[in-house]
């Protein structure tokens, strides 16, 4: 019985070291595989029942797994959609084959890194056929509220390379200096005019015309009125008047040249706190800022010159897509040649209580298991999760030097167990020879 247990122990040692060798071989073979997580084996002794004066070898058994929570180093690339997770969390991905099958419930898998590029349909996918998932943004670039414990709200990230984008103008600043000499007695009262471009809801260029007409004192009055009538028109409405305001300026020593009052004749009401009012162009309201009362940086009346000082606006004309980037928060942003940037998707990070309990799949992806626990979708950089690195890939977690050392140890251990079997064989042979 004791000799037989020795033989069984030697056999179990051979099998266990063969399993360890398989893990080492896998690690070395994937030493250049991005996102590869190191496989490991652990030996556990087995103890059989003992009787007085005798010992039975129980042998050894082996368990294996992957150190999924141990990340490799990061390598910089030139592709903006090469993504890696710095810290805890995983990128949600699905399979290209599932999408091709037309399934509405796409399976979600997890990956720590991936080289995503647009395919013929614009989907961000890896060369192994995994497609990046994210929450789509609405028309305003906002991400709606989505359930965090289910992949139901996730959609394949699709980039239309030939798409156009425009942004309507909603805000404008009119900083103008008006000549104080024009409101004095005897002046010609000539209106001053400017035209400011804005972009409508279709991305087309329109103009708001602004005329400033001075109020000239009527004889026998000789005192300057310091008053101007500002009229705004919209080219999209055949130059219809969209706002008229009477602006009076201060001529005191402390506040000379600043606005002292703004009276609305038509258009939106002037707000002295914000120094702005709203006018209705063809596509909707535009908030126009002229400055607050007494504001040195607002519209002014000084000297004898007419000069636009600060004319700004938001909005952009139609632009072509020039690039896509994913920021640290997981927002997929499209960049256009007009300078605008739009949020298209948000890629969340999935976290599980036990990352090492995930089931390993092909191509460095993982699925949820009972051992891993249920996932939760976090915003990147929020909660326990890390952030997302663009232009980066996570390298293999294999340490080739350590694996070579383990390989030598495994080889010696395997040879030693083989020697045990050889010795047992010789002892059994001696036992057989007793009868002779």
C-alpha cells in the first residue's frame, strides 16, 4: 500500500507539473500580446488517512487561474482610439458576429485594453472582432440616465466618417464705443451701423444688423443728450426689426462713458444684472450682452470715435469630421474642421467585486461568473474605477525572466517526480524477484 501510494504521488506530481508547464508556456507565448493577463498555478498537498507505523503518500493537486487584476505597463501609440484602463475597471465590448446576427440583446464582455478602429460601417472594433460599447449622447451632447447594472442602454460605438455638424448661435456680445460728440448740439445725427454674422439652425450664415442713432439736442437746448437708439434687424426675416433699445450714457466724473440706463422699446427685456437681453431671430432666441449699468467693460460712449471693441459669438457653420478621441472620462468626442467638438458617446467602466473570478475568453476578454460577482457600470474616474487612456495600449503582464525561472523549477520538479516513479518501479521489481 505504501509503495503504491508513492507511485500515485509521483503520477500526481507529473500531472501537476505538466499543468504548471502549460501555464508557463501560455505566459511566454503571450509575452507580446496586449492586454494579456498572466496565468498561474498553485499546488495543494493531499493527505490520506494514516495508520500507526505506516505512511501513505497523498500526492498533490493543482489549481489554476489568471491574475486579471494585475495590469501590465502602458505603451503609447499613434491611434487616438487605442484605449487602456488605468486602474480598476474594464471596457465593455461585444462581438462582431453577434451584431451581424441582428440580435437586439448584444452579449457584453469585458476588456482592459483594445486597439479600436472604424470598420466599413463606422463601428469601432478590434482586429479580433470585438466592438466597443457606450451610451449614445442626445442631440445636445448630453448623456441620458441609463441603468448601471445592465448593458441594456449600451450601443455599439459608431462613427460616421463623412458626417457633418453645425452649431447654431445662441449667444453674442456687442462691445461698441459710440462717439460722445454725436449727441452734442449741432451734430449731424448720422446713424452708425455694424453687421454681425450668426449661424442659424441649419448651419447657414445670417446677419444681425445693428444701427446706433444719436439723439441730437433740439435748440435752444445746447446740452448733450448722451442718448442713442439701438435697432437690431435680422437678415433671415428680410431685415425685420427684432429689437429696439434707448441707451443713455453717464457723463459724470466717476462714471463718464458708461451706460446709465437701457430702455426697451421692443424685443426682450434688458437685465441690468447680466447686462443682456434676448432677441428672436428666425431660428430662435439669441442672448445678446452689451454690459451692465456702470460697467467699464460694456458698451461705452467716449471721445469722437466709433469702434467695435468686443464682438464675440458662439456657434459654427457646417464642418467636416476630422478626428475622434476618447477622453479620460470615457467621452467619445468628434472633432470638426470648424473647431467644434461634439460628444457622441460615453464609454463606462464595468467593475466587479472579484476581477480574478471572471471567466477568461479568447482575445483577452472576460465574462461575468458567479465567482466574480455582478458588474456595475461606473463613469470612468468615478467611484472605485480608474480612467481611460487614449493613444495607449496595455502590454502583456508576463515577466519573461520570472517565467524562465519557473520553467527551470518545473523541469526539475518534473524530473524528480519521474525519478520517484522509476524508483518505485525498481522496488516493485525487487519485490517480484523475492519469489525467485
